C-alpha cells in the first residue's frame, strides 16, 4: 500500500501536533475498550479521509468503520466498499454508535440533477439504514451557506437564525434538503439523534465557487454590497466533527474561525485589487455566461461574495472547542493553494487566457466574453 498523502498525515497529527512527538503509529496505545464505534461515509477522499485518519488515531474511539466506493489509505479502519445509496449499507452500519455522513457531491462540474439525486438519495438511505440497525446518532455536514447571504443579515448571525438561503447557488438546494431530512428523521425514527455541522468558507484541498473567487486576477466587488469573509480550515472542521462524534455537542451548530474579515482587509492581505461593477451588470453577465455553459457557477453564487453571512460559533466554544486557525491564516493558506491557478467567473483558464484576463481585469474579460456570445448569436440568426 502506498504511503498516505500529506493531508492524511496532517490529520493524524491533529491529535498531537508537536513536531517532537513520536509518530502516532509508533506511540503506545491504550486498549480500545471504551469509546464509540464511528462509521464515516465518503471515507476515501476529502474531508472523509481526513476524519477517518484522525479518528483512527484517537484513543477516544473504539473502532472506525470506513465506507466508500473505493478503499482508502487508512489501514487502521474497517473498510466496506459500496455506494451509500445501496440499502445494503444497513448491514455495514450494524454495530456503529455514530455515523458521520460525508459522502456528498458538491463538485462544480457535476450535472446539477445528478448531483442532487446522489446527495438526497444518499442521505435518505444513510438515515433510514442507521435507524434500522440501532445507530443512535447521525452527524450531517452541510454549510453555513444555508443561512443565506442577504444584505440585512445580522453580523454575526446567531446559530439559531432562520435559514433564508434559496437554491440559486451551487449545491445549496441540496444542503437545505439534507437539513430537512435531518430534522424529519428523529420524528420518523424515535431514538435516532441528528447533529448538523455547518462550516463557513471551507479551505484546505477544497474547490468551490468561493475558493475560486480568489483565483481571479481581480476580486469582483458589486457596488453597494458589503462582503464579509469567515473561513474554516479543514483541520478545524475535522476536530469539530470529532466533537460531534464523541457527543460533546449536539443539535445544529456552525464551525469556523473566530470573527471575520471585511473585504478591504481581504484585499490588503491578499494584495489583489478589486474590480467594482453595478449589481445589474455583474449579475446579468454571470447569469448569461452560466446559462450558455461557459461557467459552472450560477449567478446565485455571487450573493455569497456580496452580502454578509458570517455566523457565531458559540456552541462549539461552550463545549470547549477552539479553532486552531485564524481567518488571516486560512486566507494565507488559500492564497498559497490557488497560486498559479487562473479562474474567470468560476471557469478555470489556460495560461494564454489567464494572461489576457490579467491584463484586462477579470470583470472586463467576463463582460467581453458575454459580448462575444451575443455577437455569435446574432451571426447565427442572420445565417
């Protein structure tokens, strides 16, 4: 078996990050007689892989059951290979105390209908299967995006704030439906508890419309808007999910850095200048480019770069959790991660296109692309 990638090694080190400490696999371990048996779906990739490695290295966890469509790198876990939509998952969950459901598809390039079918059906199946075999807690991971990005949002939002998001942004409709399923499950299956974890802008091996925002040669700012930024590093999300798995916290709660950054602070820290446009122009161009398939991001994604949606993380604080990362540190990590990538209106550019976009400015190029499309349509109509 190949050695784990750097992210998995980092996850194992979350338990004891001191560089002088002995590697986890060589440290004496206390017998695994206590603690919950935790099943993780989506365990071979992304956050699921990081959490699986972290829990497998923890003496507070009796056993980790890893479920995915392929076997991952964490040899300490017990692996089951299957699709989470398969009802046979019930038998694989038998004996688990807690299930952390992370098998979600939020890829920008996935067909939206196929993405929704996978996310919703997978969550339904996991909740039903867990209840059927006596699992007493399921942890769902959605996003703070479910609160919605609106001009009149409180700063910060309370974790009890109304969920006012719509399905207009990438994947948000799926997340809202997942939360609805989570609220309904305990009523349909008495004895099953559901915990919902809502990370803010997630950074660390992630690829979203919000991380791609920082790949642009200019930061698009809609005139009259008030962007605010609150980040969450994947390492902090992993430890928050561990708190939920160990039942140190329940219900619905947010996870992210303390506080937030204003747009001006982001620009100063990043060194990337803004390009400001009227709302109608920016939203109209984004909608046109998405409609004809030139960009993966719908116009609804822009709202999350326009209006505040930062949220209190007081429930985790009350439970004794603290983030290891600050907003400034996560932004720095994100800028390092996206260095060399070039994105325009959510679409990745090649080197030649990126050079042109950098010279003209992101929004100028965006509007120019829309103009090209309009001219092409006129030519086709004349023909």
